[in-house]
């Protein structure tokens, strides 16, 4: 692949366009609302039966998300070294893309009563999304030079936000006037549920279809090493070698530590914000969609804004400012009870959501040694840090909610993770090295 080639860059960014619809529509917007409404209708309340176990539907969903990322972490640690050993990042990226997209398509059959099927498919879709991103991120240092990491990373996230908002609007039209598109129930009444299920089908097809733009342009560097027991051992050796290198590089080690703690807060708040808004602020489905659209649209500008701050004022200042704002969001969430202040907070959240995701990815890419063949392995530790953070964050969120009976207490605890992250960040010299 040509370095800094515009077509290759656009193709790489297009994968953000492809998979971000899952992150918005399935993880954040329509599916959580559908899941809540469908299970409550099927079970007559928020308490559901999952393989015979009685559990609150929001707590079950939190635990399911945690479990999905735990599985993803196992895949990272097993496959990233093999991908580097065999030079097959794209092959694994394609495998998990197909797993995730076909799981989204299969959510069409989730009705609420078959909650075991819905949770299983939600987990598989999450595993596909999270795992494919590891190998996708690993291509960034291979397609552009370091001076373009911030802008290209921001461009990818921005394309993802734009594409996901576009498809979300289409899905909202389907759900809002289902009778116009032939979604009618057995009684001849408009069926928003059927339209919502069709939206899951669209998400899977969108993800599957647009991902092939990236697959066509991105190229592996095959080593010719076969898949056998030796390949697995070599894969783990590759991973172990990278881990030893990270241990000897305090900047990477400290950055990952800070990234781990603020990811516990960022990812958990992003994943569970719709449930919080519905349960604690009393927002209706239509209002939740407006909030989610607001967050996504503002995130486009946030990704670009904080990428420029990082380039001009330094990555440490850029990330520190965003972490402080996230701390404020957690405190505000604990206090806010009315809808208007929540809309304002959602706008601020969108600004730092886009920024912190973009700058974090590009910052880590700057710390990876130049000319290494182990980009997937390096990024596996980045994504392991994020996904383990999500596992612990969402589990803590659900546990505190279950014990205290309020998500407000859960989101306030998330603020403590940002405090720890900020302290570590201030003790770290964030000057990229290329030894």
C-alpha cells in the first residue's frame, strides 16, 4: 500500500462508515429502546426470565455487554499475534465483520419473548464489532505517516458519525410511519416493532456492504507462515515480545493505564446513556432519539476540534481537557432531573465523545515503534485495555444499579475513574518516541 495515498486513506476511513451504524443503532439508539419495550411487553414488567433466572432487564443488558467484551479480549490475546505472524490482519478483520453483521441481521428475529436469542445475538454482534476494530486500527500506522495520524483518525470517526446518523434517520422514518412502508401487525394496525426489527436488518447489510470498500483497498503483508500449532505458539511469542517492549516503554505503559481508567467511564456512559435517560430522567423514545442524534452530530465537530488542539497545543492538554469535562458530565448526570439540562449535557458529551475516541487512537499510534511488523499486537493491548475497561465499567455500573436501585449512583462512580486517569496522565511525559 502507498503511504499517504488519498484513496487508501478514504478506503480505511470507510470502515468507520461501515461499522459505526452498529455502534449507534444497535448499541446506543434503537436496540436498547426496543429491547426494553419488547421485554417489558413480553414479561409484563422490567423483571425478565433469562434461562429461568429472574433479573432486571437493564441489569441483564449491562452484564451481557460486559460478557461480550470479555470474550473479545480473549480473541485479541489469541489472534492478534497470529495475525502479525502470518501477516493476515485483513483476514481476521473480515471474519469478525461477517460475524457482527450477520448477527445484526439475525436480530430481526428477536421479539422480546425469546430473550435468550436476543441476548446471544447482541453478544455476538458486539464481539464481531469489537474484535474487527483491533485489526482495523492496526492498519493506521501502515497507511499514513505520523504527522497525519490525528487528522486521519478524526476523519475516520467523522465519517462514521455521518454515516451512522444518515442510516439512523432512515430507521427513524421507518419506525415513525411504519404503515407507509407496509409494516402492519396481525390486527391491521401500524407496527413500529416490525419496522424496528427491519432496521436491525438494514444495519447488518450496511455494515457488510460498506466494509468491502476497505477490504478491497487494504492489503495484508503475507509472511507465508502456515496455520498450525507452531503458528499459534509463534503468535503468542509475538504478543509476548510486544508486551515486553511495552514494559520497557514508560510512555506507552502510562498512557495505557490512563486510557484504561478513562475508558471505564467513557465507554460505560456511552453504552448505557439511553437506559439512564429513560429510567432516571423519564425521557420517551422519541426524545431519546433526539438526544442520540444531537450527540452524534456534535461528535463530528468534536473529533476534528480536539484533533487540532492535539496538533497545536499537544496531546496531553487535549486529552486532559476532555477528561476534566467528562468528570463534570458524571457529576451533572447525578444532579440533573429535568430534560432541558439533559439535552445541554448531551451536547457537551457528544463534543468530548468524538474528541477522546479520535485523539486516543491517533496518540497510541504515535507511540508504536516505527517499521514494526507487530501493529496488530500493539493495538491488541490498546483494545484489550479499552475492552477490559468496558467489562469492569459496565459490570460496576450494573452492580451499583442493582445494589442501590439507582443509575445516578452508578454514573457518579464513573467520575472517580476519570479522576484516577487524570492523575496518571499528569504524571506522564506524553512526547511520542520512535526508538
